[in-house]
């Protein structure tokens, strides 16, 4: 149960940080545009939770299944699942606008889900082992 709480609380804002404050800034830098970093973007956090809690809970469920089966490379596989949960719906929506599929930066969008999923899987593991060792 703590695993689902970690994913639900930590993953959406972490995805926001990866998307808005890292990937967007890198994209602006590569095209020569000014930085759009602004702390006022934090006003989007309620929307981030609405959009991000379902993929985060799906990643938590996947991580839970892998943990119960003692799968090695669980954190990496959870990160890949987070990538897929983020990227595949976008790809399905972009299929209708085929010119969007040619954008070379499109696969980077999956990092918005991969990084939080892997970090939350690691946090859930570290917390569980700490409690078990005490």
C-alpha cells in the first residue's frame, strides 16, 4: 500500500519537473529560444495531479507485480513501463496527425514518465528494505 502512496504523491510532480523544468528548457536551448523557467508554472500542479495520477498508479501496480515475483532489474523495467504509459497514448493521438510523428524530439516525451517511475520504484524499495532491516 505504501508503494501506491509513494507513486501517487511523488510521481506527478516529479514528471512535471522533468517535463517543464528540464526537457522544455533543453528544447528551448537547442532552438535558441530564451529560457521559459518560471516558478509560477507551479500553479499547474493541480492539473499535473489530475493528468498524472492514473499513469503513476499503473506504474505502481506494475512495480508491485514485479516485486512480488522477485524480478531482477525491477526498477529499470518499471522505468520502461512508465515510458510506455506516457509515450504510447501520445503516439496514438499523434497518429491522426502524421506530420507530428516526424518530430525527432517526440520520443523524449516518454522520459516524463520513465524518470518518475524509476525513482518511485527505487524509493519504494529503499523504504521497504529500511523498514525490514530495522
